[in-house]
C-alpha cells in the first residue's frame, strides 16, 4: 500500500495519508478496507520514513501479524520497490494499492485477485470515461479527439503475478528511468511487454487528491448506509 506521498495538492499541513477523514487517518481507512478482504493475507504499508512509528501506532494488537509498515521512497516507484523487497517466496500474487483510494471496497480487491487466479498476469480496475478527451500539443492546440468508448480511468488495487511486477520494476531500473515519474505499476508492466487486463472498477475507489476530493469523501462516508468503521 503506497502511502509515502506528500499530497501537496491537498494543501494539508501533513502528508496526505495522515490527514483525517471522518475522524480517522486516510491510511487507516485504506488499511481497514484491505484487511476486510478475505483474499488479502497481509498488508505492507509504505509511509514517509519519519512517520513509520506513527503509522505503526495506528495498528491494533490483533492486526499486527497482518500489517507491516516500512519506509517509502522519494518517488512512487521507489516506494513500491521497497514494499516488494519485503515479499516472500510464498507471495505469488501482489496487489499495489494507493492509500489515497481509501474507500475502495473489499469486493474490488477480491475481483482483482479472482482475475489473477483465472490466469491473467496483470489486472487493473477501471471506469469508463464520461468526458470528451482531447489530445493537445505544447501550445494547447487540439491534435485529436480520442474515442472515449475505448478509454478507462484506471484505479487501484492493481494486481500482478509477483514475478511479473518484480521483473517490470527491474527493467525500469536497468533502463535508468529512476527520475521518470511513474503513475501506476501497470504502466511498467506494459512497457515490459506483458499484457494487462482491465476489469470494471468501483465509484468508491476514487482518489483523494484535492481538498474538494476530501469533502466528497466525507460526504460519501456520511451517506453510506453501512458505514465502514475506521
């Protein structure tokens, strides 16, 4: 679970993962949703190095055998690699999840795992795009209008056969692209030549990026008939 970003666009006084949502830190919500999935054995959470102890303090005694907190990196890809380093030979499937998508329901985790077990090496959830999307050049002029029926807004958790993801990250390092921003792990897998399947995503898996997103998440939590407990 990636939770090491500063979240500058949120405009909060602390890293986004530790900003409260309905009284509980965003990262705690994200952990709860993941741990509630019967297909998730354990969760490795990557947080800013100076906040490891604080994150560990959010874990209850009954959860400590399922949750491990490790220092993240300066970039998303670095954080994911640090998490991968803590996998064992028994971890044949790995899910990479953004803590900022903290209301993602446990059912979506299961959907991704189910698709992996059905034989797909890389699986990501996505939602159909409602807006018209245009490609523009450096001057802002339209180059083309994309066919939105073929577009998907990709969410997390993204699931992989572990060796496929490890290989993709190794290739990324070998190409010397460590300074290139990586927005999702599926992109690295695609670059390595492996196919990626997109399955239906979920509206609750939307990402908290801005202050408006946080307000929407607060309203969503308040409106849920079966409110998940933080």
